[in-house]
C-alpha cells in the first residue's frame, strides 16, 4: 500500500515492442498494478491508438490507451501515475536518466524491469543473438548460427524481436515461411528486412505481440523444431531464457557497448561476444572494444569476425555518381555514419556518393529533420505505405547515375526503381579461432545427447 492506495498506477514508456512484452509478462494479470497508459517514441503513428482489450486480458476490458511520450509529465499528473517503467532500447545513458529526471520531477518513480521478470522459459533449447547497438551485424550473425545448426541436421525456428506497427490483434502471432507471407501480414520494410533473409534460407520465423503464445506456437511448429533461435532487435536483451547468449559488438562505435541501454546488459549476460567488422575498423578501436568486453564480462568467449560484402553488379558502381540506400534503423536511432553500402561504393570505385537530403520528400524529409546527423545517405524507411511512397519518390528525384542498395531485402520487389541499381549483401565471416562452430559445438552436443 502506498499513500493509502492498494494498487499502483503505472505508465509503460515504450516504442511498440519491449513495452508490450513487459506488460504481457509482468503486469497483464497482476492486480497489484494498474497500467493507465503506454507512451510511444521512436516509431511514427503509434500514438493515439490502444493496446487492445483482446490482448490486454481480463483486467483491461477497454484496452489501454497509447499516448505520445512528449506528454509524459502531463500524463503522470492527470492519471495519478505512481511509477513509470522504461521499456525501449538503444538509447544513451544520459537520455535514460534525463527521462528518469522528468519522471521524478513530475512525482512518479522511475523503473526498469530485468530479465528475471520478463524472460520466458522454453521447452526447447534456445540460442539468442543480441547486440550492443542497432547495426552491429546481429542479423548476419543470426543467419550464420542458423546455417551451422541446420548443417548439423537440426530444425531451427527463428523468433524475431517485435516490430508490431499495424493491427495488434492480427499480429498477436505471426508465422513467416514464404515470401508471400510478408504480403499476407502486411509487413513494413523494416519487418521484411528481418524476416526475408531467414525465409530465403529455408527457415521459418515468427514474430508478433504476445511472445508467450509465439513461443508455444514455434515449439510446436508443423515443420518441426529442435532449436529456438532468438533474433534480437536493436540492443535489447532476449525475451526468452537462453541456453547460449551471443552478443555482437561494433568497433566502428567503440565505447558504445558501455554507454547505451540496454546494450551493456546484453554484453554483460553474453556467453559469447562477437567483435564484428574487423575488416573495416581501425585497430585502436578494435582493441578498445576488446578491453571493454574484458572489463565487464571477462568470462565471455570472444569471436573475431568480418562483415564480408558481395555486389551483384559492380559495373553499376565503378566510376558512377551513386545514391546509397542503407538500413533505416541503423542510420536513425542506430546513429551509424557508415554502412555496407558506403563501404561497397568506396571499394568498387564510385566516382561520388551523392547527398540525397535535397531530394527528400514527405516522411523522408521529416526523418532527416528528426535525425539531422544521418548525413549523405538515404535510410530505407518504410513503417507505412506513405513512407514507402516517399522513399520511391526520393529515389526517383535524386540526381545520380545509379543506386547502391544495402538493405537486407530485395528493395526492387517493394518499390519500382527506374535507375540502374545493385544490391549489396553481407555475411559474417569469422577470423581465426574460436569461431562460431567452436562456440556452438557444446550447445549442439547437449541437444544430440
């Protein structure tokens, strides 16, 4: 009891992902708390909606409203909130504590839930892949893990960190086994970037909103399931209790592994730390990252790796003025200044990387205003139909000879590109030993006993 109240009013501060999971696992059926609101950040067009009654449970027959995070202080007062729970990822510590100061100044407590209260136990072995920042190479690491497990004859079901931006009830449990499933579930570009690479390699992948229901469906998938592969999002820690935790770090952003939430958590709980992009990073930055791993998690096995590039049509780059399109979240809240497209453009002899900002229209122009440090790169933003249309219009308008596409999907399948273009694909390649097969060997041996 607090101030005579038998129930604590809670606002969950989120971005359509971890926030819903924290609610589902800790608060949904807990009468000691009343969730009076979610707030939304990072993702457009989420505010003004509700977490639906169909997912919210018997304690919330009317659902739970979602508001803009900008209105947080007002909401704390109007809704008599006792606690605000921070529930999204890939933000620097000063931002987190600045938000905590706002919450405290408005009179509420500030909290963050740990994995003891939010990780779900699977009946299947779980290997989890996370990262200390968006854009470290987590997805290519997940694909490498899946390839090794499948080569050993194991049936792998991947489950991706949530990106539920549409009809939340319809997205409760989503299964993707074919490219047609992407259209069936009305996926955004961001969702396709994560699901498509698994599908084309023969993996079934799940995602959605209710990760208890998703896990149970995956464990009983009709294709069979020997292993659950958690493919993390941003720099969040897993929703499931892992038997093997792999965390990817990025020497292009040395120090970020100890300066962003919850990336440091993900590093501290790692069994294996993968230092990716060694082929394109400065030596002193690689050593700085290596020292930071040793400082906070000296027991972790460290795997050195390169992010190898392949280009299907190098002639589209050589000597040309190119427009480079990179993964959207990596450039926005991931804050990367260089991606695979830039590396490919330089390696294959582009005459110039053009600045697309002057050609940006609609939502893309808004993205540059919100994230002014993106620089001369085009983020493949596609959270909704309008953003996809604006992306296509920006590409069409850009004064360039050709387009270098460094997103994980076949962007030409989603939008029409009337300029010569080439895809950049990238994969994890371990350097020396230990490698990924070494670190997976004990995990595989336990499964096959």
